[in-house]
């Protein structure tokens, strides 16, 4: 399950909120396709800048990580992936975003 399915946000291509809010960048981020067994950024949303969660645009990885780590979807992926969970720094490398400490 990907984040847009879990959250039922309607921001995937053809989703019910696309006309009002646009397509979420997570749904189109193909550089993270297959990360944590997801489609595009669907199971690495916490690392993708500009996602919309809880009806507000999220910032970059460092700005949103604390919030995302409290998310039930993040916790679900962490449990499901176990030792195979791909951490943020690995995802940022795929995105070609420098890893910067908070």
C-alpha cells in the first residue's frame, strides 16, 4: 500500500482532489520507485519535498521528518519492512539531495 492509498488523499493521477490541489509530487517521483516496496514515492513520502499532508504543504526532509515519524503510515512501513527499511539518507541519495544535519 502506498501513502495516497493509505491516507486516501485523492492527489494521485485521476484522484478526486487533483483539480483543487494538484497531483502530489510523491505519486510521480519515479526515482524512488520500489523503495520500501512502493510505487514511485508511495512508501518514502517522508523524504520527498513538497508533499501535501494533513492539508498543508510539507517542506524538505529535515523540516518534516519529526512530524512524519509520528505518522501512522510511516510507522506501518517501518514495521512492514523491518530490517529492510530504507532510511532517509538512502532515499535522499536516490533523489540526489545532499544529506544535511538539522
